[in-house]
C-alpha cells in the first residue's frame, strides 16, 4: 500500500478496506488526463512564482517520462496505489525527489479528479460525435441511392401510405443529427476548468485559474469552488445523450430485425454482421442488431446508477462520487462500439427493392389517394372514404390490389371513376404527389438531402480539436 496520507494515522488500513476504497483498477484510464492536468498545474505554479523555473521543468519532465514509460511498457500501474493520482505522484517523487513533492501545492485530489473526468469526457464526447458522423454519412448515401425506392410507410405497424426508402431512412438521419447537436450543447457547457477549486474552498496560494484553464483548452475556470468539486452534471448529461442515441439505434435495430425476417424480407443483413445457429443449419440471425437493441438497457442502467448515486449527496466532495467512473466508462464504450458496428451493418445491408415496392402495392397504401381521386371528381371526402372502404373490402375478398380491379368493377362502387384513376393511384404517382416540405416526393426529398448535406458539413468538434497533445 502506497498511501498519500498517514501522518494522522496510528494503525494500518485493513486490507479489504484498502482494496474496497481503491479505484486504480478503473481510473488508470485517466492517466493521460491526470498527467496533462498536472503539467498545466505545474506551469501555472511556475508562472505565479510558487515553483521556480527549474522545479517546474523538472516536474514536467518527470511527468512526461511517467507517461512515456507506462505507454512504452516499462512502467506498470499496480494496485499498490490507491488511484491514478497517487500512482503519478508517487512515481514523480521517486524520479524527482523533494521537487516532486511540491506538485500538489494548492491542489486536492477533489479538483484533480474533477478535472481528469472533464478532460476525459470532453475527448469521448468528440469521439462519439465522430462515430455518429460516420453513421449519418452512411444513412445519407443510402438516401441518395434510394430516392425512388417505394416502400410502405407504417402506422401501428400496419401499412399506411407509400413512402420511399430514402424518406424512411431520412427519419433516422434527423434523430442522429439531433443527437449530435445534444453533444455539441453539453460539450459547450462542460468546457470549464475545475482545477484550483482545491478540496472545496479554493486555496490561499495565488493561483491563476484562468491560465490553467487556457492551457487545457477550456473556455475558462468554473465559478463556485464547492460546485466545482461536486458537480457531475456534465457526465449525467452525456449519459443521457448516450441513452437517447441508444434508443434511436435500438428502434432502427428493431426495424432491421423485422425487415430481415422471412415474413418481411425487405433486406438482407450481410454475412459479416450475421451469425448462424449451432443446430438449425438454415438460420442466419441478426445478432448484431439484437445486441445493439439489448445493450440499450445497459446504457440506461448506467445513467440511472449515476443519477441515483448523486441524488442524496451533501456538498461538497463525497467518496460516493468515485462511483461515477465505471458506469460512465461502460456507457461510453458500449455506445461507441454500438454506433460503430451498427454503421458497418447498415452500410452493407442489401435492400430488396422489388419486395419493398410489391409490399407497398399490395398493402392498400394508395387507399387515401384513391379517396382523394374521387374528391377531385367532386365526391365529398367522407363519402369517398366510405366508397374506398367498401372497395378495399372487395379487394380483400378477391385478394388483389385496388388497381388490379377493372374500370367496370370500380364503377360498381362509384360512377366518378374514369380511366385516369389507374395513373392517379399508381405507387409512383402516390409518392410523387407528396411534395410538402419533409414529404417523400422526389422534389421534396431532393431538398431534404441537400439540406442534410449542408448540415453534415458543419463539424462543431473542430472547435475542441488538438487543444491537448500527448504529454
Ligand atoms: N479516486 C477518487 C475519486 O475518483 C479521487 C478523489 C479522492 N478524494 C478524496 N478526498 N478521497 O473520486
């Protein structure tokens, strides 16, 4: 046990208590952030005359060498240390002696861990947005390819009106675009630096908090020091944005699973993203989509865990807050993997155009248009609705589509039907005529695709890129 404290203690820590208390097992992934933060702190102490130039340089060199050695494989992070902060400090003292002991001047692990988590979260928010961008590009490419692929649109999972595949996929483009803008919003809010808040009440050293904030690419220091060390809102916001992303992925997965089933047969998932059965040789299962849907619950769970951990905490820091890490890491890793795999799966889907179009044709999706046709011939809409309803009943009995009936048969229901009805209710016409903003008609979709392309050009993450280089 390599403790950072001890002066006040007479007895040893119980071994189980030590292990229970330690976080090195999972917070070692904050090594880079911890070292970056420490380097910025040392440079600020130097600027303020709290450390001499040579002390600060020695500390910075020591910190960089720890980073290089861990990544080079010559220095192992072991459970002799309580957490990543004590690991770095103990190793620094080993390398720099008494000078190393000066690094923690005007700092507490409370503001240190608050900083590390913010730096880490910021980097991962940007990673997740990059994954989302690749998914949105993939969707947009498919939209361009399938602007004329007619398929049934559903409500209540019943065929409703004809749409196009581009239109259906465009709905997901919107969802993931909103997700990206949520990440942008929360990133702007989290981008403030808690370092210098100390344990809870600031410090008596003349720290320049704005300087440290600038070095670390933050917009400025946090304000209230008690809030600074006890705030995990940004993490909760991130987990809730991830939950929303997972919810969208899960809905999309559900549709792909249905579409890939024997009954629908709208798509075929590529072999690369399917698995077989150990007993049934004919099976090709959509496991990846199912797992994405399944892992959604796990990310929601991580969000609930953190909300619950935080709900009863008095100000300021409490050790409960160490529990923010494992769930957050799990949610971030899970969402990252899900978006990435999902993108590959969607990119390689084989859409069966003929099945999609036939499904729209045989589902009475043109019934509304048939009623509208009669309205165009002077029949009041409510009467037209009744006429087409009776007509559909006849088609159900005959097991055919409305446009399979002859004009004579149609005229049995209304003498307003003319030869031009067949063109008016063809699937192509039904889609083409839907030209309101956001509708599936070609002109409307072309505009939607054009705007989507513009939206994709904006990359908000560049405002944060490369603020931090490897120590
Ligand atoms: N491992 C701790 C955490 O993750 C670091 C902060 C420790 N602070 C303290 N006062 N014990 O929260």
